[in-house]
């Protein structure tokens, strides 16, 4: 399983760098990936869009995406956008995102 820690700034201004880093990790994913989101201090819809795209890409190769230790801002952003369920029960239920 490939593991990756998300950076503190996951906003639109930094998403290209994050996408490039995740692409490298995706190429090495065997077959699943775990992202640690505890360090995320700033995020917006672009992070959630990127994570959904990554989840779908992994699913296309019979892989899975897990989000561990999602920071409050990640959980709140996902919930506000109605996207917590798209990231799976791990983010919504285990990590305590509000519906």
C-alpha cells in the first residue's frame, strides 16, 4: 500500500504541485493508497475534486483510496460541499465528518 501525507496548503494555488506529486504516487500504488490529511490547514473544493478523481482512478485499477486522520478543515470542507460520501465511509464515519 502506498502512503502519502498531504501538505498544509491544499488550495487552488498549490493544487498543480499536489496533483503532480500524487501522480507519481499513483504510478507506484500497489494497488491502494492511503493519504494522511492531518497536516492540512487550508483546503478548498479543488482538493476534494482531486481526491475524488484519484479515488476513481484507483478504483479503475481495482485499488482503493483511504483518508486517515483528516484534519478538521478537510472534514468540514467535504461536508460543506456534500462530498464526504464520495470519499467513502472512512472519511465520513470513522474520521467524524459532520453530515
